[in-house]
C-alpha cells in the first residue's frame, strides 16, 4: 500500500482474531492531525470488535516507521490554542492505545522520531529491525517531548527518558531501545520481523480473550492521571512553540 495524499492513509482489517492497523504518509509516515484522528477511531473500533483479540500496529513501506507529527502543521501554529490542539493529537492517540481492550503489538521496520517514539512506548509488545533507531529531537527546536514522556517513562524509566530527550540530535540504536525495554525483540531483517510478528499475534489470538483483556487492563492500571496530564503537557508544548527560541528555529524551515 502506498499513498501520496497530504492527509496520509490508514488501512485496517481483522482476520483470524488479529486486527491489523497500517498507517502511511509520504513524509516518512508522519502524522497530520486528520491521520491521528483516524488512528484514534481505528483503535476504538478494534477495541470494541469481538472478532479482534490482538492488534498489530504498523506503518507502510520499508524505511521510516514514523517521523512524528506533521512538520507543516507545526509551522502553521500561530497561537496557544492552536498550539495545544496540535500537540493534543498525540495525546488522544496514546489515550486510545491505553483504553484499547486488546494487546497492541508494534511492528517497527525503521527509524522513528518524536511522537512516533511515544506510539512505540504505548504499544504493549514491540518488535523491530536492526534499522529501527529512535530519536527525540524536540529540544533542538525549543520544545520538548512532554506529551509522550509519560509513555516512555512508563516503559523505559526516567533515566532512559532523560537520555533520549536530553540528546535530541543523537540517534539511539534498536539495541539500545531493546536494552531499555522499548523493544522486546530486534530482528536483522524485515522478513524475519514479519515472521516473528505473525507468530506472536497468532499465538495471542489463540488464547482466552477474556484473559487477554484482563492482562491488558493490568498492564495499564498505573496510569489514571493520564486523562488530564497529557492535555496539560500539550498546553506546555503549545506555549513553547510560540517562544522566541522556537519561532527563530522554525523560521529557518519556513524560509526553506
């Protein structure tokens, strides 16, 4: 599946108890707001679908997994209201992943930046290729990964969050991400990755669906504050994006 539309694409289907959600965008699978909203609806749909027992979340192509939020939409932010709304898009996705009743398997075939790292962290089990390095670049333009930070901290801990966020120009390898708990397995090739994803999803789909639902709930029981916290964090980012530092940093891209 390929796409050249500015709003991206999203495909979902359920087969043999396995729901697959695949998103795509020509800009390295980045997320404009409309695509984030579609992902939320897709997650809610498979959560309520009795035919789905497990979810595979993946992106199209063989290169980047996700380049985070749409840079064009970031450049279009002009006030703190639109700023908060821009950053709330990923907050809504993380909350949809949390409330999804079914375990979510992340299939990560390539590099991931910014909000995409938050999506990885909010998956319940992630497998990746050796090419799947990650980076949180937000501080380099004067903002921070505030919305996705709780997801990364929950999965990898404060130390890993600090190392990622305070080195915004440095790519961390897939094996680093595995060591910190963001990836469960790292495979040499996409072909081997897909075999492992298929095996795990098939196994999970064969288990007691009620037990899977209870296990998913147990994994997330320490996150009741997220409903308010993530939007408070979105407001922080929405203010910072209007700061002189960030305005000047983004001006270089506008000129380009």
